[in-house]
C-alpha cells in the first residue's frame, strides 16, 4: 500500500533580485510504501528540501500532485510529522510538554497523552528527563525529543530533513543506529532527506537519487542490507561498501544511466513512478 505518491512534481519561483524564473524542482515522481524508509539524495541545490516542504504542506508546487494516504496535500497536517535539522522544540515547555503538545491539540485526554508520551520517551532513551527543558539537553537528546514528539502523533508519514546534520560525528552515528532501532520497532513510513551517502544507505530500504537542477529522479536504488543494522557490521559488509560507492559515482556523474554499469546493485523503478533521469 502506497502511503506517499509524488507525481510529476514541478516547482518554480521568481528570484526577487533578478526577476528571473528559477526552476527549483524539474519533474520528480516517486512513491513510498507503508512502513518503508526512503532516503532522498542529490547534489546541493537540486531541490531535496523543497520536495519535502511541499509534501509537508509548507510550500506549494507549480504543477504535479502529492498524495498522502490517497488524499491530496493542501497544507500542513498532523498526518505529516516533520523532524527538522534545527530541533524546532518549544523552549518554554518541558520534555513531556513538547511530546504531548500535538496530542493535546488533537483533544487527547491528559492521562492518555501522557501515557503515549512516556512510551515514546522510553523508546528514544529519554525516560527520567520528562521535567527537563530543551536547553538542559544535549544536541543529541534534543533531536531524540524531536523524533519522539513526531512519533507520538502517529503520522502517516514521517518527514526528516537532514535531522542529524547539526550534531558531531560520534553522536550522529549513535542517533542513526537509534533511528534504525526505532524504525524496526514502530515501522513508520519515513521520507529522509540527506546529503550523506553513508547515512542514506545505512538507514534506508531504498534511496531516491535526484539529478542536478532542474531535478528529476535519476534512479531509485534498493539497499541490499538486512535489518537490524549496526555500523560495525555495516562497514564490514561488501554490499554496504559497494552500494555507497555506486551511489557516490552516480552523484558525481550527474545523471548517469545505471544500465551502463555491469556492477550496479539491484535498482527498483517498479516500486514507484520514476521520472526520466
């Protein structure tokens, strides 16, 4: 069952300084199945975050369509939870207050929303920190809180925009492993934007590669790694190393043709409508 369907997405805007029309997204089409983790990679400026913002309802496309659960996206909604790079927590609310906020807005009774919050805080390793405020947490803990806040609302799709870019490398690896554990436990549908090839492969079931602007889907690559995943074993896995190398070459080439590579890993265009790369 497809949770997210993006069809012929096109976005352009007028540059305020030059008056010229800029094409931010050319013609992007792909889908994400229920309970699937999909990473989106592409060159800097190709429109990865623009696509995510359109799916979130923060921006509108010039043409094309975005369906979540079969319904057209026409603005922000709790069914599309977003984990931002910059944490985006309420500094005046406690850890518990941040997680229960969305449930409160939906009218969930206090006892029920606090029970749900405690469940997800335990899942992300923040039990015992319920009364703390965001400024009392480390960067990694703040990002775990952001994940718990989104998951507590049980969105149809979880949108993640380079959520670990602002933490140090060691914390980032730890958070990536924790995210795979959360994914394996709860199986949310995840749309994950990143510029890090290793991260994209380690986390995802499939990787959508966008071309340079005006972007199209250059290729969709299936990640041949079993779950659960851990960095120690992944780095020693030939399939992981090969997939990372293949995607790195794919990005460097701009808009490559996978058919020209005899060593290409299995790709999956059938899993979603793919624009011509």
